[in-house]
C-alpha cells in the first residue's frame, strides 16, 4: 500500500468516507495525470440493468454478473468498458492501461467497435455507466484528509463475481492493522463504549468533479 495514486491502483474508501457516491467504494484508477486530473471507475456498484438491455451486442462477452455497473457520479448517461485480453497483441478498439504489471492486459474497450473483432481475444468484460473524476491535486488532498487508501489492484478485483463483498475482501488481504478494518460495521454507531455512549465519527466527503479535457 502506498499513497501515490497511479493508473492501475485501487482507491478504497476509508470507513470515515460517508459520501453516498463513494461509501465503501473500491475505485480502479484508469487515468492519472498531474495536469489533467484523475479518472476512475467504481468496481462494486452493480445495478439491476442487464448489459443486454442497453448494449445487446456485448451480452455474450460480459462477465457475470452480466449487469451494468455504476462507475461513478460523472456522465452517468455514457458508458465505458474494461476488458481483459491475454497475450501480447493489442486488438483494434482496445487500449491497455498504463498500470501495474499485474494488470498489464487490462484495458479500456471502445464499445463502438464491432464485437466480432474482439470476441476471440476477450476473456473478461465489464460495462460501467459513468465514472469518477478528480481535478489536478484534488484526489491527493482527499487522500491526505483520510478519505482513501491507495492499494495495489489484482485482476480479480475488476471482475469480482461478488462485487458487494469486494470492499471487505480487498482490505482483508492487506497486512497489519488495515486488514482488521474489513470487520468495521456498516453502522459505526454499533461500536458503543462500555458506558453506552456512541463515539463521534468524522464524516468525510469526496469532492468529485469532471477532470478538464
């Protein structure tokens, strides 16, 4: 774990982050530039909308659960996709992330590309409505305030079969005290002191916005 946000790393919401857009969110950083800001997608917000309802041509390639995920609060009427493509080729319509070696074959997929051109290469695919965005320096400020943990991502995080458990799973595999946060209750008021009083917990908010183009 480090504090330097880079493409291919995870932003894991700390228990103090109460913003409903990001409460217990696990965000994959897709792009991070000092002058352009940061773009990411929330990995653990599945919707009830099937991929086939909005992008029928990609239904057969979508990884279970085959639903659209809520990628973030920005541009929710637009869609982007992440796809895992083994091997060394870079097929048309797919661009690898500049991330960690473990995610070397993970990339952004152009949903306007005919699926038949990519179907033989794709092993995993997930579609997101919207994304999360931070202006230059904004994300670093939130990390300093204690809103996020910056953690190394694993390929299984992006295509988790049970995304609702991802926040706990990612924390549980960390070393030291961080792993104990996986048991942090959904409602911190359940942590009552012996005298029955409730500790006051600061509530942080993520100040997201669309990065400048």
